């Protein structure tokens, strides 16, 4: 008879533990939702009220800089010197706003799960904060070393996005549009890009161990210096730049390589012969080994 109370006690203990886990999971989800909403609100404030990513002639920030220049120098400078100082102030303010935005981005990403990371990245893209604009060398928000691991970006539209140096390991990019995107030095280890569009994208030195690019469209993409056991079965690599790419462990079954270029530093899988439609460029390797 003493067994029954023991069984009841164990059952109650397990039930309470399960309830605590459930409560913690709900609390974690609420915390992530709050962090994401707070991030979007603060970034929106930086854009609308302070001009993050929008500093250009005609913006009200120009009037502020004009007033600051005149207050500082009381009109004693000639026009060329005043314009030069205004540009310096403009550049400095823009840089500070971008630094604040990057810190907010990096710290918030660490708190989010894959789905919310995808929402955050899409927000940055649609706000044109990860796109290199005309007459600029980098986007307003630089994502190097950003934690986008396991981000859910299925069917996402990120054409022309600059994701240089971001960590997208194990990210889900099935069917995503990354055409003309800058993916230089991006970590795509274990990421899934099945059927993704990477036309014209720059994958220079991207890390691709375990990356699945099956049926991906890499027409005209740059893959110099890539390394890893990538799954490129049925991928479209026509006109792709494969100079220096390490494809030694890649899966290339039915991969389209017409028009692709490669050189003596390109490593192919064992027993694989590049098709005649692909072109070898540059002099043969004459260095001693």
C-alpha cells in the first residue's frame, strides 16, 4: 500500500518539473519577442529621428550641420572651407549612428531564435541598412561576425544585400533570393540553400562545409577561395568564377558548369574531370612541390 503514495509523489514531481519547463519556455519566448520589438522600435527611431542610413542632401540633418558650422566659426571661414568642415561633421555623425545601430544589432541577435533572427534581418534589408548605396563603400550596418546561426530565411528576398563576414551557419535559406548579394567570408557551414538564387553573388572565401546548395542557381557567381564539403548536386554554376575554389569534397552530380572558369588552383573531386564547356584560365602551375 505504501507504493501508491510514492508513485503519486513521483508523478506530482514530474508534473511540476514539466510545468516549470513550460513556464520557462514561455518566459523565454516573451523575452525574445520583447527584445525584437524593442530593437525595431529603437532602430526606427534612429532612422526617422536621427537619419541613420538616410543622410543625404535635402535631409533636415543638413540644416543642423549648417547651423553647427556657423555657430562654431561665426562665418569667418570661406565657403570651400565651410563645406569641407560640414562634410567632416556629416561623416562623423553618420559613423556614430551606424556604430550605435551595429551594437544594437549584434547584442539583440544573440538573444533571438532562428525565426526572429530572420525577421530582424529582413527588417534591416527592407530599411536599406544592409545594402551598399551609391557613392558608398559599405552599408550603414555592417554584419561582420553577426550571429545569424540557424536563422530562418526561407524564401527571403535579400537581393543585393551585404552580409560580409556574417555567421550564417546552419541557417535555412531554402528558396531565398540572394542574387548579387555580397557573401564574402560568410560562414555558411551546414546551411541549407536548396533552390536558392545566388546569381551574380560574391562568395569569395565563403566557408561551405556541409552546405547544401542542391538545385541552387549560382549563374555568374564568384566562388574564388571557397572551402568545404558543399552539396552542389544539380546546382547551376554556369559562368561561375571557380578560380581557387576548393571543391575537392563537393558533390557535383549533374552540376551545370558551362561557361564556368577555373585555374590550376581549383581543386576538383577525385576522379572528376571538368566538362569541356568549362574554361581553364591562367598559366599552368609550374612551381615545385
